[in-house]
C-alpha cells in the first residue's frame, strides 16, 4: 500500500478495493487515511484544543529568545535552533566545533543578494556578499573566508593547533560528542504588530546567554521528569545495514555506522529539550478517551518526527529545515537543527503544522472533490457522492500470502526497490515511537521492531542477496497472477540506478507470464538519490497476463528499445534537463515494454538471451551513445520508403556520421531522390571488397556481411573468410539484417540453420 494513495483514490470513486502492507507503520498510516471519511473533524478539533490547553504553553516556553530589535525588552518565538557538534582535539585538548563552513542561510527580503554567516572569532551572525570569498566581520573586524570550516571531508582540523584527525575516531575515542548552540532563527509577533520590516520580524541571530540558560532549564526539567520516560523509545537501535553495517558481511550502498557517530540508543538521536516536549505531547494525547481520535493525534506526532532529531539539518539555499531522511538514509548531521516542537506562525514539521495537515485531510475525506483546469484556470468540483473509505479494506500482512483466485480486476503495487531504500530498517525510527501508543490496540505493534525477514529486498543484514530478491518477487507475482482475472491488469512503479535490480524484476515478472503493455515515466513523489545524483522519475509499469511470445533478434530488439527510449527522452527534455539516472529509468521502462513481448525468445548470435542478459546489455546505451552507422543503416532498412529526412532523424539520435555513411556507399542522393544502397550496388560492393583487401582494422561487420552476401549469391566460396573472422558479432548483425529485410539469406550464408524455432517470424 505504501502511502495509501491508490486505495484513497479508488475509494473516492466508490471502487471496492483491498490493501496489504507488511510494514505496520505504512499499514497504520493507510488505515487512518481510509478511516478519515467517517471521522468527526469537530471531535478531533476539540481533542486538539484540550491538548493545546494542557501542554502548548509549557512547550512554547522553551522556544523563546530575546528579540534582537529591542535589546531583549520582549521575547521572540524560536523557529529553529542551530547547533554544531564539538569534540576535543587529540593534540591540544581544545574544543573543536565541527563546522564544515560558516554559512548559516541565504539572505531574505532586501538582503536576498547576501548570505548570513557566523563569525568564527566573535560568533556574531553577520551578512556578507559572498560566503565563498574573503569577508570581514562587521562586529569585530575579524577577516575570514566563511567557506573554510574546521572539517575537511571526514577529518577535523583543530583551529588552535592545526591537528588533523578523523571525526568518527574522535567521537569513538571520547565516547560521544558535545553540542554547541550557536545561532537562532526567530519570528517576532510583537515586532510584526508594530509594523517593523520583514527582515526585522523574521531573521537570524547569535545564540545568547538567555538561549543557553533556557536549554539548561529544559535539560534539568527532563532529568526530573520520571513520569515521561514511559513515552519515549529508550532502547538500543537495532543493528541493520542502515544503522550498523560493520556487523555484517557484504558490500552495498546505503551502509550506515551510527555507533561510530555516537548513536547507540534511539534517544541518542534527540536532545533533552526535544525528548521533554515530545513526551509531554504524547502523555497529553494519551489521555484522550476516543481511540480513533487519539490515533489521529498520534499520526500528527508521527509527522512531527520527520523534523525533530539531531539528524535534521538546514537547507541553506531555501531557508528551511531539512528532515531526518532527506537522503533516504540515516545520515548524522554535524550541524543539527532543532525545530520548535509545538510551532508558531512559521516553520515546517511542527505539531501545529502536522495537525493542520491531518485535520485538512479528514475534512477532505468526508467531502472529497476534484480539481480541474479549464482555460488555464483551476476549478474545484462539487463534492463527490460518497466519503473516502467506504469501499476499502486494509490488512497488515505479507503480499506473498494473498489469497484468492481469478478475483481482482486490477492489482496496483509499489514493489521494493531492490537495495535502494531499506524501508524495513528506516521505518523502525517511527515504529519505536508508535509502539507504546498502539501496541494495546494492534497486534502488529507488539513486536520490538518492524518485520524484516519477509521484506523483498537485497540486504546483507538480513542475509538476503539478489537470488532471494528474484525468488521472493516471483512468489509475489505468482500470487498476483493467480488472484488476477484473465483480463486483469497489474500496475506498479519502480526505479533504481543499477541494472541488476531491473534484471531481477523483469525476469521474475516475465517468468510468471506477464507482458508489459505500457510504461509511463512520472515525476517521483520525492527526490531519490542514487549514486550521488537525484533521480526525479519513476516508471509506471502496466502488465497483463499473456501466454504467447514472439521470437526476435537482439539486434532488432536493441534498436527498438533505443528508438522508443530516445523519443520519450526527447519529449521530456523539452521542459527539463534529465540526469543520467533519469535517462536510465526511462531506458529500463522501454526495455521492459519491448522485451516482455519476446521473453525467452530473444536470440543473439544463435543463443537465447535471458531478461537479465537483455538488461545488462541495454543498460547505459543511451548515455554511451553506442549507436553508429550500422544501427542507423538497419533502422533505415525497416522504413518502407526511407527518405533523406528519415536519415537525418536517425542520425540525430546516434553518433553516426552522414559523411562516413556516404563514404561507405550506404546511400546516395540523386537530385531530390534518396536511395538506400545494399550489397547489389556496384559502388557499395566495391567499397566492401576494398576494405576486405586492405584489412587495416576499419573493416566493419556490415562491410563483411555485404561482401559475403555478394560471394554467396555468386556461388563463390566464403569459408576462408568465415574461418578468418570472429563471426559472433557478425551473426548478431546478420540477424538484424535478416529481420529488417525479411531475407534469411543473411543467416544461410553463415551456415545458420534457419528452420530452428528461434529464427521464426519476429515481426
């Protein structure tokens, strides 16, 4: 079910639907989406108001700071507190704050051409023109380059003695790290009422003694709050590939090592003020009597957790907090940003903003609408005839255990992304908070952690490799195939940067007699990071049951895939630039579409290619530009009456050269007539014979094929050439020529038995 979008949309239109998810966190979120249509929003608002009256002021008192505009005469609201980790130098024992640089945030309003930076000498927050250039502190006159911090890749550089030492080693040696509060982003409602400028009302300031004292007060309150301990996950972080990969054998991206960064228990991911305020919220919510209403407030807490941990950082270009899983992994921050737990006028990820989203969702679920665009303007329709959720059921469990035969018209799923994002590990972060709130109501929250064993992933921490991934995917597709009606449809989204995952998926899908009938590149709901770059596209794959496959040569299939993928790429690039990762996703979508029609019927030099073989061979073909004169020539052979415009169209999507093709006598233009030449043409044959005679290394397989065809038709011997040449790639080319021209003589001249099944009609 993932985030539940499919069930919600189906329910909106009254479609009977059933959802399964192995992960309790995903199941709970979707359950509450489906329950929303029968939830009383006024009751929920009343419950929120009771929680607000109970704890809001107590929480907000810890998020105040002296307003810099009136020299502390009144307090402003804290939006974010800026911290930096600190270790002791192994050489001189000085404190080393782990600043990668001293930039805080971009300037705003009238200062939007400047940057807010921290002076490393007096610790004032100042505006500079260029944070990458030499700057002078307006407060103390200190000259520095804000780009030059105290961290160089994984090492710190002591500002006192210049000692260089690995950060994680220092944290391990010292048994952890300290945190230093150095700056605050504030919003002042008093100054807003007085009509002060925007940059005065909302801005950045240095942390003062009052800010440090306030945190110490919160810390003391937490140390004395024994009644709140039951509401926090004071347990060890479960070892996994994302959390402690050193415990496991294997090599894979996404490996984490939280213990070396000083994180052993879940509570290590929060400072004392966060633990105090979040647990106070949970305690208050726990007093709500109605279970359904209480769960929506718990859901709001789950949303809060995205933006409240020492793994949060600051998106300095956009002046906003970046959440815990900004890179879809547990990535500790050297400069954590602490959010205001309750929230104020501004700020993302607060309890106030999270509840507002939940409440809006419930109101929508009770009276769903649609937005339509008419003449460039967006309009909202009248309410649908039924609320969301009435025709939907959700179950927590393994999709591989779905019962039913010939039951469903459509199965829509979101299969695991191989090893790309280990949701079963990352979701523990939310599970450990939800467990105490929900275990008395739901059995799936009674185990210590989320289930991993049944997750379909590649994960060394679960002793699962690509063989397990394919086998378990096949089990799932087998159950889906049995549950689908004969005219049913399977729809799912997928993306990954590595060819291996696509091969496993395609093999499993086709082995269960599915054929891909359409693929659609769509904008991802989040940016995913693969191999250091953002991948913005998913592929929606549409598959239907099939029992027939048609034979085809690899040469033809490869060109079909490339042609289709390039057309999609060109269309998408009309409005955006695509990363190589995006192109790879689009490419794989077309490979799925083309290959599935010929599963176990793709022949290459007489050998049958598997789905994995095809994916390995096609992967990266667009990025590499691996299309030359031979590919363009065969593409033109497939045109019924190729023209010069067709030549230019194919040349544009290749690395081939018109001049070289003309030199090779592959075509001629007489007046306005374009002629594609073949082995019969005298000039083309003379060129091929000259290249064979020269034998200087630039003889192509196409030259060989046309040369051999001429000799074969003339009844001349070809044996000496076939013995001299490696015919594997030549046969591959001739398979393409035979299909493009419907002339199997290209194969017969090589001694290939064309009566075999694989050389049937591949059209």
